[in-house]
């Protein structure tokens, strides 16, 4: 059995899965400290289904701890951003595009050193150890406790980042170190920004990992703990301690993977409607389509793995106003739905009230919304449908209608017919698809670097990249026989010599726990 938990802005959902069967599911309000909500959800799951904690093979959690800390600019460690690139790159130093509040929050420690590489691995300048040690000394004196190291074209040659990390480990044993070639993709500023964010969250990651481990243990569960990543795959607790930035978009990806599992559809649009927002993404071969451009996180441009998701401020707790016509959202009562919504005795008209008044849901006290006019209810729900259809239309890349799978507790707001959708499915257990996505997640590995593809060598280069992705997936904990390549992309870089081609390969495999989850469907990749 597997225990899946997903922490959302409004609710914390938990499910217990045995193979491909959902044994029990529960919801609990998300608490300010997140951990309390997880404790409550696990307790609710025990009430819903008596199970032996010793029979749980693994616990998978999707958490908002880290993205919340960045958005709030809170609990971030003073971080030294050190780049190897001089005499190049000085025009745009580290942190140049950061919001002032976040620069201040991490201490504004920005440093440049000589070094870096060209795309073919040749050096821009030699590593100057004396220069680096002087920079390190200044950073420590200024209060830096965590270190983010980046170097020009380090995904091609990471020797400068690795040498600098060795020196920090010698001089400052135990200090957190983040290396850009392990975190971001091609593109210096986006990769560097992702690395600085990761470094700033390392101290918090230690506390969160310890807290989650303790929470699961106190529930009597001794199974290994995993956290969900941005691409819908898993990482263990130790990996999460080193790469907390990899959890940022775990909520939407969990919902999309859960939708694929429940609907048996590997290619579709997924509409996840929560209490505050509606998130729409596209599934390709059962996995979320990844963003092809840099993604802004809390006002910082990054280029690490993130799903291509579009959000709109409409959810079950969204405020409904009717001055000059009904408007829904973006304000929301959030986790206070059961206190503020009319059907629960509150004073705020919400989207949930409209759904209950229209007979789409049977929660709370329907008599409390009996006074709402039919025209108001219909117009409000039409407004919601129009906004949702607009988001789906913006996400599809073909003029052809796409199937839509609606999940999340607020998906009662999604109409059975939606413009731009060939059909709308709302599968069983749709309300906890996010927790199901966490529970059934697989292990992933990725290669993203520039190859010199000589004439007649293309197939050999692609085979090399595929094998490297498979090896990384197995090293991450996948069962060797289950690993498969789910995405491969090659982009010729015409402006560079030597037939330079950027190759990205993603592979996934089942977590090596000795159990089987069943298939996603006939079209499963």
C-alpha cells in the first residue's frame, strides 16, 4: 500500500492506494504550518479505513512549504551568489533581475570570479583559486550561510563549480552548497537564479524534511518518505534536502498525474479546480507538458523543470459579486469556506453557493441559498464556464477540440459541456486526484545538454543521451526493468559551430518497492 498526501492552498488531501485501487480518501483544512494539516489528514485516513501502518510501503507528499517561503520572502538563508564568468558576463551580475524585497531577504551577496566555459567546453578563463578564496572570505564576513555556485555553460563542463564546492567543503564543512549544473538548464541567468533560490531554501529544507519524517513516524508509519517533484516524479527526503526548489509545482503536477491515472487518458487537458484557483495543464504521454520558456517564480525568472500550467483565480471559495453583472474571483475565502460561505451559515456569497443553488452539489444547507435568483445563479455559472473555456483555449496548441478531465474539490463548477473541449470527464475520486497523483508517482531522470553532432553520428548521440537518462533514473531509485523514455527533444543551435545540438531526454520508471500500480491505459507511454 502507498499513502499519498498533497498540501493545497485550501485543503490537505490524503489517499491510501493498494495497487491501482483507492482504498480510502480524506480531506483536512491546510494549516498555516502545513504539518498540522498533514497530521489531521493522516488521522482522518485512519478513521476512514482501518489499516496496519506497517503495511504502508511508501509515503508520498506534495508540499507547499518551499514555494510559500519564497513568495513570502520568509525563512530564507543569507546566500552568496558566486558566478564564474569573468571577463565575460559582468554587465549582468548575479541577482540583477531579482525583486528588491527578495534580494534584501537573502542578503544581497553577489560575486563574480574569472572562469566559465564556451559551449564546446573550452575555458573562458582559468580558475583563480586565490581570487575565489578572497570572495569566499568576504561572503562569510558579510553573513552568508549558504552558497550558490554558477558557471557559464556549466551543463557542458562543470569543473569550476565542482572545484569551488570542494574548497567550500574544506573551509566551511557542513555549509549548504548548490551547483547550477545540477539544478537548471541552458541559459545562464535562469539557471543561476534557480540555484540561488535553491540555496536560500536549504536551511528550511532541513527543518521541513525532519518535520515531515517525524510526522510520518509519529503516525506509526516506518515506510520511506518521498516528495513530489515539479515534473510529476519523486525524490527521496535526502534529495529534497539538497534540492527543495524541485517541489515548487508539485501541486498541479500531482493533480495531472492523478487525472491520468483515474481517467485512463494519457493525452488530454486537465482542469484542477481547488478552493482558490483553477489550474489547467496538458498531459502528453501521461505526463505534464513542460514549459518551453523561462518561468517566473515570485518575480524571479528561472529555467528549471516546471510544468506548463495556466491559472485563473476561480475556485470553490471564490467571492461572487453582482454589481453590473456577476463576477467570480479572484478573491477567495480559501480554507475558511466552511465558515464564510452562505451554505455553511457565513456571510460571503461564493462559487460553491452558486453550485449548491443550481443543484450541482449537495453540501451545507441548501435552504440558505434558496433566496438567490435563478438569473444570478445561471449568469454566475456561465461566467465561470466562459473563463474556464478561455484558459483551455489558451493552453491547446491545435485548433482541434481536446478532451478535458476535471478534478479537484471545486470541479463541480466545471460544466458538462465546455467550449473547446471534445468532452468533459469527471472520474471517480476526482476530488482527491492530487493526492492520488502523489501516491502513484514514478521516479524520473533527465539529460539536458549540448552535443557536437558530427555527420553520421546523430543516432549514436541520441542513444548516448537516452542511456544517460535511463542511468540517472535507475540511480534515483527506479526499478531497472521498468524505465522508459517518455520525451526526447533535439534543437540544432545554428549560430554555433560544430553542428551543436541541444538534446533533452526524460526517462521515468517505477519506484523500486516491489509493488505494481497497474497501467494508466492503452495509450500509456
